[in-house]
C-alpha cells in the first residue's frame, strides 16, 4: 500500500473512533486534526469535505463490526449456537470491542434520523438492513434444517433480537450497569432455546 493510501486509511480509522464516540455532527475538524496529527489541508487532500470523511468512517466502523460478528458466528454450525454467538459478540460492543463507542449503526441512526437530506441516512439504513437480513437468513436456514421450530417467523424474530440488543446497549450506556448485558444474554439465551428444536 502506498504512503498516500496508508495516510488516508489512518485518517478514516482514527476519525471513525471519534465519530462513533462523540457523534458525527458534534465532532469538529479540530477534533480530527488533533487525533490524526494531520493538518486540515492534509485531510482535505484525501477527502473533499467532512461529509465524505463521515461517510467513509461510518462504512469503516460498520465493516469492523460486521467482520467481528461474522467471525464469531461462523465458528458454529447449529442455528441456535449461531444466534447465541451473534448476541454475545454484539454485546461486546458495550465493552468497546471491536470498536469503541457502541454500535455504529445505532449511534448514527439516533443522531441523524431527524436531519433532512442527510447523506449518511441511506448508508445507515443499508447497514441495519444488512444486519437484519443476515439474521433472517440464519433463522431461515435453521428452520429448513429443522434446528428451529417451524412456527418461528424469521423477520419478526430478527427484529425482536436486534431491537433488544440495540436497546440493551443504550440502557447499558445510560445506567453504566455491567449487569445489564448479562441480563440480556441470559434472557436471549432462554428465548433462543425456546425457538430451537430438541437436538438429536
């Protein structure tokens, strides 16, 4: 990788962390300059404006999160084990893994949902849809292989699990109570065991 490409990637990587922690609108170029140790002219040599940097930083953050989830889920064969791995890997976001600041999709959605003509909103929607659709596929495969009960509604179940996880991260941040993630994991484990068929 060339020096210019490395510099560009470094700006995105460091900016992604700031945006996810501090917010896309409240993060200033001064924050980016301080974090990257690159002056404004050097940053704008790689990005035409702050919006482009925001967009690419968001994609970087969601890609890190996606890789983290896929790595954990792909270690399992049974649908119930995949769902539990998804839950546990997702809730590691509360501990700053694999990216500091929590779920980048949720953070951006809360901040941007009431801003008209925001260029980030389509990417936020796409990222959330990708996560939900991936879980739907796990559920559909589980039903087809008779690992999950035939009565399971894949889309409804995916929405329930994702919404529970996202809400749990928000409560954990608000209450700063380390027990919340344990409560979520235990309850979702019970729910997943209820929709799973008995293993032969």
